[in-house]
């Protein structure tokens, strides 16, 4: 009796045979620094309400430090990459660049005059230390929040956005970015404060085409490949951090601590019917999602230029 001929395998079957099934990374115990971060958050809240002045002066910096430690441990416990375990060379650079990037925005604010700091100590050295400590936490907090959201895959089912970034669109984006970034400081002191949205959008349009062209991580490229989940993930992280910033800022203000205040023009105040959360007019929260995007794009460009994937790479990865 002749043996039966096997039917030819379909392309899908052949593909499935070639695919390597990678088992999920097992969840781990929360590391000590994650618990320490949680303890810092709780202790800082208690000390603030007890009107402990050193905590009042550094409340924002302390809270964000505890938040970063907590999230870093949380991410590692969920099988993700930890700054303090896996990226021991990169996270100090991230903190340093966070300071420099925010100082750049402070330079914009010299002309736009949209925010100011109050309640700081008179001693100049202490004041500068508190500035730099707080600035060093900004981008780490934004990116760690993005990474934590990623471990839960909140946005994996997001509707895909397919945009073909042609050379013309990339060039147009770059030109728009130039205008949005440099026109606001060139206008008068009276008119410039109205242009603050351009500052939060300009670097996206300016830097994303550069990252796309260089081959650095780029949200433009992800969108072109039909991947929109990371875009929604990072925008949501920016908004979430914005709510935390304003919540902790309002706590510090109510108890006489160091904080910041906003000077939003009447035009923008009317658009949100003068409604505010804490010190921030509601319309101002629309700035946090693009702010995190441009910080991410700028950090990726700097990392590419500084050969960070090689020079900042830790010799060993703890698993």
C-alpha cells in the first residue's frame, strides 16, 4: 500500500515553525530601593503636614526622588529593566541631561515669563542645589512612568496610525519646528507669553525628523510602521506626571513650602473658563503630553550623538 503524500505546508505553518517562543520574564520581588521610595513618599507627606521646614523647601525634589525609586523597583519586579540594577552608567547621564534640558526651558521662560518659583530659602547655594536636584528628577520621572505603563500593556490594543513620512513631510516638520522653537523668544515681552504652546510643540517637529533620519529611536518611525501604542503610552505618562506635579505643588503652597506659580495670559485663561487644578489652569495640562514627547525625542538625539548605546552600556545586566 503506497504511503500517503503529505500535503504541502502553508506559509503560515512554515512561519510558525520558524518562530521561537520566548517565555515571559518571571516576576520578581520588589528590590529594597523600591520599598525605600515608597517609604520616602509616605514619610515626606507626614513631615510636610507636620510643617518640617527642610522637607517643605525640598518637597518636590524629595517626592520625585521617592517616586522614581518606587517606579524603578516596581518595573524591575514586573520583569522590566531597572535604572539602578541594569543601567548603572546611563541613569547618572539621564539625570545630568534632565538638568540641562530643563535649564534650556528656563531660558525660554526668561522671555515668556510663564512661571516662577516661590518659598525658597535665601541662601543662594542651598537654593541652587534644590533647583538642580528637582531638575534632575524631571526626565527620569517621565520616562519611568512611561516604562511602567508599558509593563501593563495598557495601550497594546490602541488603533494603529499609519503615516508615511515622506521626505517632504519630514522637511515640513523640521521647518515648522524651527518656527515654533525660535519665533516665541523673538517676539515682544508683551506678546511672547501667549506663545507658550509653541515651546512645548516645537522640539517635537524639530527633532523627530532628525531622529528618523539618523536611525535613532523615533515615534515618527513607529507611526510609519503602524505602531501607535508607544505614542499613547508616552502621552498618557506625561499627563499623569502633570497631575502629580500640580498635586504636590499645591500641597507645598498650602503649607508655605517651596513651590511654583504660573502667569497664564487672559487669552488662555478664557479658553478654559478660568478653571484651574491647583495653580495650573486646566488648559495648561494639555502641555504635559507634548512636553514628555519632546523630552523623549531630545534625550534620544543626545544619547545617539554621545554614543550612549556604547559608552553608557553597563558591563553586566542583572537578571
